[in-house]
């Protein structure tokens, strides 16, 4: 009797495993289709231009108390972390998801178009691994903010960076002093 129960349990496990795998495939295909419909909107189809800043959502090593770990980051292609712009320039970004899982970027505290807000499954589907999203909109405020992932526990893994919007008058003074 024990052998028969063991075989039945094995068959049941295989059946559940194949059903779960099929459900996973369908869910993944549906998510990809949702992303493709979302990203095909004209607002996300703006081409890159010389002013476009590319931000990678990736991992980078950090060392704390002599121990090095990989943690999340949002960095420019030159390695600079975070993003600074002026209110007059607005936002002109391309996000590239280099993480092994989907992600989103939320612009904390900004007044912005809802589709750019980065809240997964509320304002947008997550950005799949290896995919890009163009972000382009005018700014109505300036100051110091932060951008961070709203997907899973990525913020807790440091997928967050400063986001500075300079006032045009103040940025001219800063540029003149640093020259």
C-alpha cells in the first residue's frame, strides 16, 4: 500500500508541476503582451536625442565593513548615480532594466503624467528584464527628490537614487561658481 501511495503522490506531483509551469508560461506571456501594449503608446515612442540621459536599473558592488555585496542602483551609463536636470529642460530619460527581474521607477513627490508614475500594475506594467522605457515630460516644480523602484522589495535592496531638479536661475549660479 505504501508503494502505491508513493506512486500516486508522484503522479499527482507531476500533474501539479506541469499545470503550474503552464500557468507560469501563460502569466508571463500575458505580462509581456501587457508591456508591449503599454510601451507602444505614442508618449513612450519618442526617439533618443542628444539631450536624452540613459539610466540603467542594475546592480553594483558596495562594501560595508569590509564585506562587498551586490545591491541595486540606478546609474547613468558613465557610472554616475542618480539624475540632475533643470526645471526648464524637463525629463528626458531612457530607462534600461538590467536586473534579472522586472522593475519600475517611481519619481517620488513629483507632479507628472500618470503613465510615467512607475507604480506596477496600477499606472504601468513592470519593465521586463532587458527592456527600455522612454520617460519624457515637462516639470512644474524644482527641488531635491528621489527615484526608486516600486516593484517587490527592490527599494530595500537600494534600487533608489537622488533626483535633483534645479531652478533655472539657481543652476546658472551653480554652473558659474564651479567653472
